[in-house]
C-alpha cells in the first residue's frame, strides 16, 4: 500500500481518470496545483503530488482517498487494483480551458455561498489561523464576527466579505495556510470593519484603507478599534466597483469637519501607486489625508504585527501605538 501511495501522483490520476481534470495554471503555485473539472469543481494537489484537498468541500487525503472521492462505488481492493495502472505515470499538466456558459449552470451567487458558510467562532480552525499565525487579537476577531465581516471557509481558511454601500455581499476573499483567492463569480468592492459596536448609528469621520483584509484588521488591532473609524481593504488591485465604493465613502467624509482618509497600503511600488491614487481622490473632494504606512522595514501591517510577538493591546490594557511615518503623501 505504501508503494502505491508513493508511486502514484495525484495530478496524474486526475488527468487520466475519466472525466478528466485540467490544470488551472493561473491559479496554481509551485506547491499547490489547482485542477478544474466542470463548473466550480476544484481540487488542489499538494505535498509534491502525494496529497490533495477539495476546495469546494471538506474532503482531503492521500491517493487512496482521492480515488474513493472520485469513485465512491469502488471498495478498497478495487482502488488498489486501479492504482497499479497509474504507477510511474507523470502528469502532463494539460491547461484548463474555461467552459462556456451554455455547457453548464453558472456558479451560485457569492452572497448565497456566504450565507451558507459558518459564522466565525472561537477556537475554530479559521480562528486559530488568524490568531496564531496572523497574530490578530481576540477582540478584533470577535468584532469581525459580530459585524459578519469574516466567516469560516473550508480547510481552516477565513473568508472576508466584500460589501457594497448598502451592505450587500458582492464577493469574498479566501485566505488560509495553503490557499488564497477570490470567489468565482463575485465582484470586489470593499472589505469593511467598523470600529464601533454593532447596531449603533455612527458616521465615521475617518477611514483607514489597506490592501488586504488581514492588514486592515491588523491596523484595527493597533488602534484598538477606534470608534470613529471604518477599516476597509481593497483586496489588492482596484477595479471600477472598488473605486466607486471609495468615492461614495469620500463623498460622505467631505461633509464632516476634520474627516480624514488614512492610507495603510503596503511598502512596495504597487502600494505607493494605490496610495497616490487614493490621496488624489481624497484631496479632490476636500478630505484630509493621513499617512498610515507600516514601518519602512516591513511590507505590510500584518508583518509588523506578527514580528512583535504578542500584540493584543486589549489584553495589556492599553493601546499599542501606531508606528507610522510622519507627514502626508503629496
């Protein structure tokens, strides 16, 4: 059995066991190969071809588990017999061709998938990922759960909602130890975490803009969820709906005295471009700009949060000061 487990590559099985799967090169990395079949069917091959997991469910395991996942009608003896035909076969990495709309039903709406996901709960795998690996303190995660900004995804991943100005979920980012991406069929707007308690009517006088939701949560942790602040993330590149959402927020800020847009983008050329664009849009409508870039020796706010070890300012009884560069961008 161990011989078969070591001798058969999971990707080779996917490519040759009908109906065949194909490699999504754009969605793959060196350590995680993303295979597609039909509408919304995705299997990630990892551990050098010896492991796999179903991105749309909870199934995972070794090559034996993969055969039984694909062919539940086979008993263990039949699985072993089938695998003997795949010994030594190398994957061809045939590229995936996106199916046309008429070949199958479109994926379910992002809001529907979000509504079926589990609410973020303490001690769950997603909570442990965010608290242990990303150093996010418990009060921040409780706030994210209370506002329904973060939910539980498959395999311990965290899902981060993008919402429009009316609060409707338009899509969500997925991030975990082995996977990152954006839900198929969804649209990027803005990830949002208010600094005030739920059900309280507040007009924020300050908006902090980061690129990734985890970085927005990291700034929120450093500021102990400032009650006059809305923390948002663009999800990286800014498309038309993201820019529209930012412009709507800026229009509201423009009517509030001493309102400000705080720029918490990454320390890299892309972050500098985004910051310049955001700064120009804010000043065009009379909104002040704050520089909230992370310290110069890290790339983003979560890098800074993690390198400091325990950053739970809530537990220590005082705010952890923001160590940012002085001045504002031109």
